[in-house]
C-alpha cells in the first residue's frame, strides 16, 4: 500500500494538533500528580493546581486560534520583536 501525500499540508496540521493536545493532557496529569498531595496538606483542594494548569491550556488554545487566523505575513514582520521579548523573558528565569 502506498502512502498518499497531500500537498495541502492537512495531515501535518492534524499531527501537530494531536501532538500539542497530547502534551497538554500529559502536562495537566503531571501537574495533578505532583501537586495534589501538597495542596491537600496545605488545606487546598487537591486539584487546585491542575485547574490552574487547565486555565493556562484554555488561554493558550484561544491564543492559538486567534494567531492561526492572522495572515502569516503579519507575523513575519513581528518575528524580531517577538524574538527579543522571548529572550528577555528567558533571562528573567536567571534572576535570583
């Protein structure tokens, strides 16, 4: 059986979406597994940190959908400012 390659890039988009969703699910599960006992010991609900993680996933999904609708030529003009912003945010992690 031969694999048929679609020139429209549909399967790549689907694969990327499936991989992102899988990583998000495993990330929420990891946060819940790592923080539920800690939260209960400190009097908080066990899923508190997992819910916060889910909120972040929801915000990221909305930003993804908005960003996907913008013409890519617009993003190309913002590439260098975004790169500078990301470098600055990564430097913040090095602060004591």
